[in-house]
C-alpha cells in the first residue's frame, strides 16, 4: 500500500510520518514498513535534493527546478517505492507528485498540463492509494518554520519564497483535493503533535489493506 503525506512547509508532516512509521513497525514488523521522503530517499535523489535546495542556486529556472524534482522522483520510484510495493510493503512517502503539482504547477505557474504529463511520466503512472493532507494556514506554517530555523533546522531555497508563492501553493493543494476527494484525507495540523498523530492513526486503521497475520 502506498501512502503519501502532503502539506505546506511547517505543517508537521515529517514529524507525523516518523511517528506513524514507528507505530506501523510495532504493529506489522519493521520489515513491512518503508518510510521515505521527497526530494531524496535514494542516494542519487539525495544528491539532486542538494542541488535543488542549495541557497547558492538562487538563479535556478522554474523549469530546471521542476525537472530536477521529477528526476529525483524517477529514481526513488524505480529504486525504492516500486520494489517495496512489489513485496507488499507499506510505503510512507513524505511528499510525492502532488507536491510538484502544488509547488511547480500552481506555485511557479508552469503549464499544468505539461506538469501533469511529465510528472506522470517520471512516476510511470504510480499513484498513491491514500494521501494525508496536513492542513495548516499559511501564516501558522511560516511561523512554525521560522521557529524551526531559530532552533537550527536547515533553511533551503524553497523556504525563502514570497507569501504570494505560498498562497498559490496553498490554493493549488485545495484544487488537487477537490479533484480527487476519495484519495485525500485532511488532518487538522494545527493541534499538538500527539493529537494529530492520534487522528492520523484513527483515520488510517480502517483503511489498511494488509493482512494482520502476515
Ligand atoms: P523539506 O526540507 O523536505 O521540507 P518539508 O519538511 O516542508 O517537506 O523541503 C522540501 C521542499 O521542496 C518543500 O519546500 C517543498 C518543495 N517541493 C517542491 O517544490 N516540489 C516537489 O515536487 C517536492 C517533492 C518538494
């Protein structure tokens, strides 16, 4: 089963992904669970992540950025996600193709049909079974992110965009959810970490298409 986590920067999805993976490992055994992230998740994809995120690359063209995200994605799909799904594992991916639709499609305002086509090509058409969206308004997300940076978390090139850019991304996610309501589950990300995690587990449990005895 392929599960993705999406949301704005600062929505807390990486923390939630880690906690959910711990919970699922305890339930099903460590061998059944793969936790990965985008951009990254495989050696080649992590190298591409370095190029995308470097603050030195502030002159990167939107099309270059878009293609690099999809290049990193093609590798993680081939090397990590497809092999794990073929072995009937549960794959949790912190961001996936929807991030490209939201950030490069709506945020950067690249041609949406082209963004969809190339992204589908990069994934070979592999779509998540389920996508959790961590809902948090833009101001709260930016405030959390700034707190994170004050604590020494990495500041990357995607963290220094304008408010207008984040507003377009936020709206893009809304349109993506509306287009495919059956795939998306919205989680209120404004609450304490434990409440969000409890909600996430409660939403996921009835949807897990796995054999508990395996
Ligand atoms: P990361 O440090 O992983 O942040 P987060 O915890 O918010 O996921 O940085 C990922 C950044 O890359 C984030 O700002 C979203 C952006 N991104 C895109 O713009 N397009 C994409 O396709 C992906 C996967 C991420």
